[in-house]
């Protein structure tokens, strides 16, 4: 195969350049990356004798996936600046008072407050443990009031 043959294939592909760039943009949602993907697609398909729109779209999608994979590969050397944070938590006087009051709560109130400290809602906690969400709300509210009164 000579270079004239490659030029013919690229010319044929480039007749639908607008379509390829639109497909590429729909895949990656970034104009600059879409242009790069289309250019890479031209290079990848330059020696193919048969292709259709589906084949070109799949090629662009695979090039995008390859781009994402390359972007995600990192080495630990990039994170050499991260310092270890192993200092222990030492509460000040007011925080110590809150912790002591927490220990004085009923175990159910302690457990519900700990569950509430997660990202779960009261309804989610109720569904998980088969408890009425109004009961959970009241117990948490009473626990908070009890701790705040002691401070």
C-alpha cells in the first residue's frame, strides 16, 4: 500500500468530519478532547479498507476509553507530598464534657446518635432496623437536649 491509498481513505472519512466530531463530543462532552479523538480516529483507520458509521463510532468510543484509562493510571510518586496525619484526638474541656454526657445516655440513644452521624437519614435507619422514624427522631432529639443541658 502506498501513501496515495491512505490519503484516499482519510479523504473519504473526512467527508463526514462534522458527524464524527459530533459523535465524539456526545461521548466525551469536551470539544477539545472530541477533536483529539477524531484526529486519533483518522490515524487509526487510515489503513482500513472497509468501515461504516457504527465502526467509526465504536472506534471513537474505544479511543475515549483508552484516554480515560491513561488518565487514571497514577504512581505513588505523585503523592510524595502527602503527610501522615496520625496525631490522636485530644478533646478540650467542652468537648470532654460532651463525650462524658454522651456516655451517660441510654444505649439506644447512643446507638441512634451514632447512626445519625453517618450519611443515613432517619427514614433509612428506620427501614434498616425496623423502627418507627418518629421514635428515632424523638430519641435523637431528647439525647441532644440532654447533652446540651449538661454543657
